[in-house]
């Protein structure tokens, strides 16, 4: 079912795939362009993802273009917040240096792993937006991805506003939170092994993607 492919896509985008289980602007700060609305931020994020060249072999020119595109797409995610929330109770156990290194690593996995794979799926779909729901500095942008044969799948992008900038902090598909899903995967690895093993798996996935 194509619906299962969508599920895999967003679990991958949630970086569950970095655990083998299914460009950052600076340490901890992601300066997205100012957007007039949460929907505009989501539209720009998906536009960047859809622009990524994913068909292999990827030429040198396309790799260079992908570097720029993925860096621009990352500006629409609050990777610092996602990092804190996904490590949860383990976040405070890390030193400030380790926290910044984790943010850098997670952001690079979005750039080189999640975005590249998401590009293939989004290129095959039409996207239909519904009305944005706002509650103070938090907003939810509901949309539907439409496939010619398999129909519609509803997805919610959750954003937060910071200094007039809107950034994605979660993606919800069929009631499943990207952030919570990722935290569950992180907790499993740390509990069964340790934090060093989590980093090892994440770095291994990143290295493979960048080869």
C-alpha cells in the first residue's frame, strides 16, 4: 500500500531510520527566514525538499546544488528544540559541548538522509493545504498529500514562532508524532546500550549517506 510508504517516509524523516529501526547555521541556532505565516514556512520547506536531486547516480553539480538546497530547507526546522525533546531526560546528562554536537549531528542527518529520501516521495504527490490553526506562538498546518492511485493521507505540521520566525517542531501522521517516535527510538538504544552507541549508529548512517 502506498499509505505504508508514506508512513515509512515520515518515520524516516523523523530519523527513526538513523537507528536502523523502521546544514546547520550554527550550534543550537537556526535562523530561518522571516515568514508571514506558518503555512508559508511549510510551503517553503516542502518546496526545497522537492527541489533536491534524488535520482542516482547524482552528478557532482547536483550534489553541490543539493548541499545548498538542504541547507536552506533545514532553516525551516527548529533542530535545537527537536534535539532537546527527543533526548528528553538524557539531554541534561550531556555537557554543553555534547549537546551542541548532538544538534549538529541530528541536523546533518536531516540534511543528508531524511531530506534526500523525502524528495523522492514528495515529487510523486500533490499537496493540498487546509486552514492553519494558531494558538499563540504555536500553529498547526494541516495538509493532505494526494497520490493518483492510492488517494489521500492527512499530515499535520506543528510550528513554533520565535522572533517572528516560524519553524517546524513536529510532524504528525495518523496521530503519530515524529518527535515522540524518534524519542522512543533514542531511548531504546540508550537503555539497551548507551549514549555512545546512539552516536555511533547516527554517525554510521550519516557517513553512508555522504559517500
